[in-house]
C-alpha cells in the first residue's frame, strides 16, 4: 500500500491527491504536520529515492527561508540534514509518495504516471 504524505492546506498536495483519486490509486494518508517523519524514515526514503538529499527540503517554505538554509545546507553532512528535516515536517518537500521500492518527491504528474501506471 502506498503512503501519501502531505500537508492538507498545500495546493500541490491537493492536486496530487485528486490525481490519485482520479486514477483509482489506493493510499494511506499521512499529514506531515501532525506526524513528522523520523530520521530513520527519512534516511530510508532518501536511499530509495536516488535523489540528492537537498531535494527533500521545501525550499519555498517560510521556515526554510527564515532559517537561511540555502546558505547553511552546503556545509552540512547528510546526517545533519536528515536530523534537521526530522525536526519539522514543514521543512520537508511535499507531497511524498512512498511505495515499497520507490519514493516520489513533489508532484510531477508525468513522473507519477510513469511510476504508477
């Protein structure tokens, strides 16, 4: 079963959830604000994703900007970045779609279509 991790007020998350419903794809919903990902979860998703760890950061978020992470991330280790992401779900790029052997970060319809059809 897929896990759809989102922030319900996020317009991109709403669009992604609508797409899942339109395509009759079953999923478990997880509100990232109420249930923040743990370091272990983030580490596992990072390893599944084959993406740069920085892709997991919500770079357009207010928290990211207020913490001036654009300047700080280049000097941080993977463990430091994972620890930081685990402190607040609002730092994490969303939506995340987690399957048994993949993780999709953000909603790119073509990418989701290719992976799920």
